[in-house]
C-alpha cells in the first residue's frame, strides 16, 4: 500500500492541481454563483463521483483505450461538448421551463439530483481526466508495495478528497457572493446568461483544446 510520505506528497500535488484554473472549478464557480452554495456542493459531489469512474478506468486499464484510439477520444469529447451546450441552452431559457425545486426559497434552482448529475456527466465526458490519471497516478505506485490496482484506487481517493476540499471552498465563497447578487431579478438573469456563455466557452475549449489524446 501507499507509504505516508508518498500519500502526503501526492495529496499536496493534488491540492495544487485542484487550485489551478480549469473547466471543473470554473463549472463549480458558475453553478454556485447562480444557484447557491448547496447547489455548488451538489455539483462538487457529482464531480467527485465522476472521478471514481476515471480512477477505476485507470486501475483496470480502460483509460489506455483513449490513448490508443483517437476515434474513442474524439467521440467522448464531442459528447461532453454537446452536454455543455445543452446546459448553455438551459441557462438561456426562462426559469419557469427548467426542471426546478419549488421548495427552495428565492430564485428556483434545478433539482438536487439534476445538479449532482451535471457534475458526474461533466467529469465523465472529459476524456483528458482519464488520460491525466493514466499518466499521473502510476508515478506514485510501485510493485514493491503490493497491488498496483489497490494503490491506484487509494491515490484516486486522495485526489477526490483534495478536490472535495478545494472545490467545496470555491462553492462556499462563490455561493456567498451569488446570494447577494441573486436578490435582484435583473442580475439573476444576467448571471444565467453569463453562465450560458461560459458553458459555450467550455464546450469550445473541450473540442478545440486538442485534436487527440497526446
């Protein structure tokens, strides 16, 4: 299994990586600002759940498929971009036509499971996460410490913990700012449209950010 020094070194690097600007933390920031802290945390939990899929994929070798097959890589990127465009379309729609939770005070937000699902899909449809894990996690494993698969799962759990702490903090503070801004219906509409534009930008970045898994 992992030694304490390796676990601490990996966790420190994971925290730094979680702090680096990227599609996932920008996604958390926008959802928290628009819908509140609780909504942001639901998205964070969804993203962390998606990381389980990437960790298992690396542990069993599935992520190697994306490195070997540009077609599979491209298909998954396109699926992710289409989902982001769907979220952008929802952001531009009137609030009354979106699946919302009527029990939530203030501006109606998407239902809890819908927010959790957004995080999962956002993470799983980004093949570069699997490729990153495939390149990054093995550097901290060794056959001398037992099962490589178990070490990989342990590293994935540490990465999820770092993500939960950092992204949870982003959700909390962005939600605080958003609560003040959402008191104005006009500002709420502007925030929704800004979130839609960000989703479009993330979709373009996902598709155009690289032509292959290298």
